[in-house]
């Protein structure tokens, strides 16, 4: 039997993978809600841990926080407070601020910026999408969320939208006020999230690593 590739689908997927990147500059204009619904549909098609969520119809939830709404402002405030607590804890643990060149310098500098000014994308992006996955047993919710956000990222690329992962959303699952804000029971779901909009500027070319030395056939 001769097996054939779907050449057109393969070409399109390669183009999407090459074009995908984080875009942190958002235009003021908001994409139509139909585009956001397409992203959510793509995320809903991601695989999940069937054993961990057996019997639950609500194991995956999506929350769209629109710019300039009370819920969005409160979410941004809670993220800023969380960043402050994390920064203070890490500085205490290391005994002081990092020096430029230290391994944790870039991360702690980013936290400090969020503490002082708020998260830029939570201020400017038209939509902040929080995705929650029920954390059953075995606990595979975060792995499932990675697939969800991957699908949404590729769909955003196909639609010409700006997409940025908001990784601090994962920590917000431990913030009871944030969890209650989106209407979930505390302690049952893990989270991740992203911001969506139109690109505010053309992103620079992506730096792609040369993986030839990182492949080993056994």
C-alpha cells in the first residue's frame, strides 16, 4: 500500500508553525467576537486527560475578559498583586536583588516591571482569555492546557491576530479572589491564558534555533 501525504495541509501547517510568534504590541481596534469564538473552538478541540475528567461535562472552561470592563480591571489588579508577592518572596529567598548577568535577573526584572506598572498586555490587549481545566486524577490539567493554548495560538496565526501567552495566569489558579472573579470553585481547576488582538506593529523576524545538534537517533 502506498501512503500519500496531504501535501497542501502539510504546506499550510509548516507555514503556520514558521509564522507563529508572540506579539506583545496590540492595536486599539478589537477583532470581532466571531474571531475570538473561532479561537475558543480551536482550543476546545485540543486533547484532554479522559481518565482525569471522566464524567464531567464542564472540565474545560473559557473566560473572555474584555478591555475596559470591571472584571478585566480587577483581573489586572490581582495579577499585579500576585507579581508583588512573588517578587518579595523571591528577593527574600535570594537575600537581595539580582545583578545584571545573574540567571534570574531577566525574570525578576520582568516581575518588578509588572509590580510597578501593571502587566502591559492586560492593559492594552482587547481580550484576555483565561482557560481552566479540571484537575482530576491523574493530575494532567496543565498538560491539557498546553495543547489548548497551542491550538489557539495556531488559529490566531491563521487569522492574522496578535497572540501572547500570559503565563502568570497559571499562578492565578492559587489566588482565590481571581478564581472567584471568573466564577469557578476554588481549588478544582488549573489555569492558563493569553491576550488577543490585532498586531500593533509588525513583529521582528523570529530567531529559530538550529536543532541539528540536538537530534539523536537511537
